[in-house]
C-alpha cells in the first residue's frame, strides 16, 4: 500500500493461495512491483542491503505501477504506455 511509510499494508506477494489474503477495497492506492527475470527465479539481496540480484547472473528488471482499486477495474496512475521498452 501507499501512505506515510515506504511500504505499508497490504503487502501483496507474488505467490500464495487464492482468497486467503487481505481483501482489496475501492479507493485503496497500491504500488504493484512486477519483477521479470530472464533465467532462474532464485534471487538474493546484495551486500548493500537494497539491490536484489539473480543467483545465476541472468538479466532482471523491476517494473512499478501505481494504481487505485476501482469499483470494477483498476485506475492506473503510472503512465505506463509512455515507457520506452527495449527487448
């Protein structure tokens, strides 16, 4: 979630069991961080305490989307269509 602190509830991991987490309600503002890894998904936190690296040295990228939970669909606050992506 987004609020007074860098990371707030709800924490939404990329794994878990359906219908077991916190229920999202209309008006919540969330920052969704998506990690895409070209190789093995095994990662670790580097010595700087912040950077996350892949154990096999494969390329990885993190995308971040800020969204509002809407009544029927999300409202994207991040203008992702303007991102220059190179594959």
